[in-house]
């Protein structure tokens, strides 16, 4: 037996779709249980072999319900919404957690998790906003951002200008005027990647409030080439910032929002994300973003 064969390990990876809509669609994430034995380098290699936008690694925690580490095929990421929902939905199905409050430990601190009858919700922080006029300090203009999407200022929703929002990660949130504009966006992945590096973004979250479906507050698309994601079907960490924009900038004064995503991908995977805002005197003090997860298949990965 060769040395390489002797050193080969295998790991079970569950593929769990998060934010499924009526049991279909959603955004797939890899979930690896009992991952305490793996180094960061091994986790990155496993994530590369899984080949999904994110893979979550579950380890024991002395301070929270579990410890979660997230890896894209290219790097570690502090938080991941859909992989969090996928993980806790799967653990709930295994009866490792019941309904109620628990938490996840991450490299960026603890976050609250709520489980409720098949739904999993994750905590995000109160929003901070950085307008486009401040991006110039990092060498980025609004014109650069619009050009990277092949749109112009005429395509924007006049009610809210593009803004960088942080509820734990940085996203540029961009409102366009209608679904036709959203569907026709042609992203320049290299340009988005360069801008994302300069502004330390996860990516862009583009949305319209126009919807043909009752109850949907916004329909979205998300591009994050800096993390190896050309387009994503559901992004819980971006839906949180968007809900803050809807409340604070578009004056939609309520505490619960339904966000649709994935419909306009080259291969559509319709998803639904629910965001609930914590409000005090009409000011957002925090939020929970969540949805349902569904196990799709099991992989055996050799590394």
C-alpha cells in the first residue's frame, strides 16, 4: 500500500438545503458532524472537495450549544447563514436539539439560535450603514459598482440608494426598480471580486420589492466571487441587512419580512428567508434570520 493510500481519510458529509420553499429549492450546504479532529487545513480541503458554496463543521463547545466553523472552497468565513440553518435543521432532525433557544460559537463570537417546529433562526447584530460617498476612501465609487452589474442609475429604485450594510458581515445592498431589471443583471465577477476585496465585502445583494407572489417583501440575487460564489440561492447573512434597509430606508415599518431568492439564477432554486427584527423605539437592536432545512443526500469524501 502506498503512503498516500495509508494517509487517506474519509468523512461523511450531509448535503442539507437551507431555506427550502415547500420542501423544494433552497441553498445546499455541506454539514460535517463531530469535526473536532480536523485541522483548519483539512476543513478547507474537505470544503473544496464537497464543492458547495459553504461547508459547516460541527465541534464541541464549552460555551455554546455547538461550535461551528465555516469554509468556502477558497477560505474560511466567520458566519454563514444558510449553512447555519442547514446545520441546526439537521441536528434538530437528529433530535440533538429540541425547540427553544440554543447558540453557536464562531471565530467571531457567539450567536443565538432559535429552533421552532422545523424552523431555525440565527441571531445577527444591529445594522451599521456606510453610504456610497464613503466608499471612495477605499478606492470604490458607486459608478464602479453599477458598472460591475451592467446597470445604470436609471435602473435603481429611487427610494433607496445603494449602501454597505453590516449586521456581522459586509454586503452592498442595491435596490433596483423591478424584476425585469433584476433578472437582466449581468455580473462582471472579476470586477465584483476586486470591489469586494477593497471594501471587505462578502458580496452584493440586489433586490426589488416588486413581486408576483403575495407576502413576499423583496426578491433578490446575491453575488460573492470573493468567496468562490458566482451566485447563491439563499443568503441568510444578507437577508438580515436587506430587512434593515427595508425598515430603515424604505420605511416599511414592520418587524417581520419574507425574502425570496434563487428564482433568477441560471439554474433556478427558489428559496425563502424569514427575518424578524428586534425593535426598540423603532430602532433595530438586532434580528433573527431563518428558514427550513432539508437533507438531500449523503456524501463520503476522501481527503
